C-alpha cells in the first residue's frame, strides 16, 4: 500500500514515511498485541481522521470513548500548551503538592454526585492513576481492604462478584477475572478471589454472596462485552444487595461514563449511586493518560494511607491540566445532553436501516453508545467495508458493530455514517 506522501513537513517525532514503511516498522519493532486495521492516521481533528493522501475517515470509535470531546479539542490543547510553556506540566514528585492536582481533585470530586450515601455525606475523594486498568485495580484494593478492616474477613479470603462478558483491562488481576480465554491463557498464576454472576440476573448475584464477599464490580453498560445496557432495575437491585450485605458497590464507568450514554455518569439513568466509580479515557479528552477512582471520602480515608498506593505519573500536573480542561468541555458544551439528543437521532436511523436489513440481529444501546449485532457474528467484515467507505468502526465481542463516535458529531455527520451503514447492511 505504498503511496506518495503529500505531507511535506514532518514535525519532530513523526516521519513522512509511506504507510508500508510504518506497517513494517510497527510489525518489526513492536509487540504484536493488537490486530490492527490497515490505516495509518496522520492527523486527527474533531470527529475526523486523515491518512497520508489527505483522505478523511469519520471516527466512529473515538478511541473507545477517550475522544468523547473530539480529537485535539482546542480548549484542552491550549491548556496543555500553556502548562508546557509555563513550565508547570512535568512530573515533579508526589512528595510535594501541585496546584493543578489540587484543582483537578476538587473539580472531579465535586462533579461526581455524592458516592456511597450509606457512608454519609462526607464528599468524595479521588485517587488518580494513568490507564483505566490501574483504577480498576485500585478499586479492587478498596473493596478488599474494606472487607478485611471493616467486615473482619480474613485477609486473603476476600471475594468480589464480577460479571459474565466483563471487561476491566488487561493486567494480571483484571485478566484473572476476565471471561475471555485469550486474555489470560498462559499468564498464570492468576489472582484468586473473584466470582462470576450473570449480567442482568440478580438471583445469580445473590447466590454468590458469602460471609467473605466484600464487593461487587460491574460496568453499568458493557462496552467490550458487546455493547449491552443492563435491564431496568438491575443496578438498583445491586445497590440493595450491597446495602443488605455490607458490600462495596463499584461501577466501572471507564467506557460508558463522562457523557457517552447521554448522562454525565451512566449510573444517573437509574439514579443508582455506587460507593466508588472508576473513570478514565475521556477524563483527559484523549490527550494524555489519566484515570481515577472516586469514592466516598470516608471509604477512601479508611483504605488509603501514605504508602498503601502510589504511582509516579498518577495525577501528574500535565494530566491534571488536561483533566480540568476535559471536564470544562463536557460541561460547557453540554456533551451528555448532546449525546442523548444525537444518540436518539442516530439510533432511530440505524433502527430503520436494521428493519430493512437481513444482516442485523439486534440494535441496542443508549446515547452515543450503540451496538449493531450482526446475524453472521462477523462484525469486523462490515467494519472493513465501512473503512473503504470512509468510516472507522470496529467490533465489540466479535458479533457487534460498535457505534461510539465523539459526542460533538453533527446531524450531517450522522447522515454521513448512516448512508454508509445503509450501503453495508442493506446494499
Ligand atoms: C469498562 C472498562 N474498564 C477498564 C478498561 C481499561 O482501560 P485502559 O485500557 O485504559 O487500561 C476499559 C478499556 O476499554 C474499559 O472499557
């Protein structure tokens, strides 16, 4: 796929190499831990990605929700540039204070509704990390320590209930409770202490509760598991079971939070408040790694003391500058409301396409978190056809085409995507 490069000036850190050379370099020098689609993105702006021939692709993936605000949102970019020019962006050390961290913690703690109401109205506290998986593991520590310290469970015997089709990242503990064989095969010994319940089935959860159960970890919408929203009443039932059995209820909103499903937090749809929530991806607008676990202050203070956690880059100033600016954009541009409105329009169009297609099994989702499950179970086949037509999408769980564009998309862009979906799914 070698082609003449039309971009003449290569900024530092990039090259003007043809696509074929980029593929070759990645394959030769990089670990092969991703099956990549043949597209080299040279530029990303708003909802659009550009290749070496200046051909544009609509981004229906938005980096799995990291780019909810659109790529290179000017407000976030400017905040980062100012921090770098002003010399307050670098990692200093977590033994001293920085104002960007303080400002970000306050902003996020007060943006999230009071978590863990049964622990009292003490406010929330935030523990910042880098990738999302780190915050999930931090939440696992929160629940386990609570079980030991507060419930008297013998240390090492704590159990957390997780769900079929879950995805929480790919480090040792999170893959230990992944249902997906390829994520964990050969990587043992795995971390014990997790039990599987059926997503949406409260009875299956209740049956797993023992005196050693300390928490429930659930996605209030399963992104990697096939774009499923839970049945009405499920999250409320989990809240009741947690209250009755003194369990820490953790919602992983790394993919579905921060506006994606039409509310700032997915748990707001059913007004069910967890004790802790994990956030990542769009928390920095897709520009630097940042993730957080937010919990009721009382719970956070019970579990985390100096030495019990830490991360060199976790909450470093540049990430916090991006985090503050990313929250500004979500609120100022009313992106949750926009996701609700545009998601409704987009889903109606997709439902119409599906009604005329013999390839679609089901359309599901909420806001701009929409899945199109295909009858033949090979969603990637349709994603490759979409790419040819100028839309980047990928599959979720093999059988579902994932539609999760940046939340800033316009009516015309919905039409652009749906015209192409029509060609691929109807003909
Ligand atoms: C629900 C959920 N949790 C955790 C993660 C892991 O986040 P990261 O890839 O940033 O480690 C993801 C990533 O897709 C996710 O969707």
